[in-house]
C-alpha cells in the first residue's frame, strides 16, 4: 500500500507560479513512475508530467516549456514547478505513483489550482 500526501495548490494570477509537492509513503519501488495529472470541470483527467526513478521526464503538450517536474528519490517526493500559469491551467491536480511489477497505481486526494485575476 502507498499513501500520497499533496501540498502547494492555491489561487494565483495569470503569469504567476506555483509549486506542488507530493510525498509517498509505504511500499515504494525504485522502478516506479511518479507524476501529476489534472482534471478540469467537465473534462477528462489528463497527463501533466511524469518522471522515472532515473530522472527521465515526460510532459503533456500543453505544459511543455512552462512546467518542470523533479523528484527526490531519497524522500520519495515529486515536485511540480509551474510557471507562466494561465486560466486554462485551472484544475484539480493529482499525484500518481505507478509501477508495473509488482502492479501499483495509487492516487493522491488532489489539490486545487486556480488561475484567475
């Protein structure tokens, strides 16, 4: 079992920045993929960014060049630095830990990010 604790959401003006953090506890495997997804009202959940234990990162097209994902493997923590935020970035952001073998797919409770003037 894995527990995920997220922090860092809030209200920010367009062009501003926020930093999301997610710490995992429990049975953690070095082969896992940690990442962030988001869901806006009336829309499907979409990929924001994922990062492997090795540091290899993958980004959704809408956030490339603005968001940066990083992880601290010693602390089982994944960070999402969000810059140049726009109203369309408004959503609930969810942390995820995924592992193929053994199978793991755990989600955080979500943190609200609102971009508005």
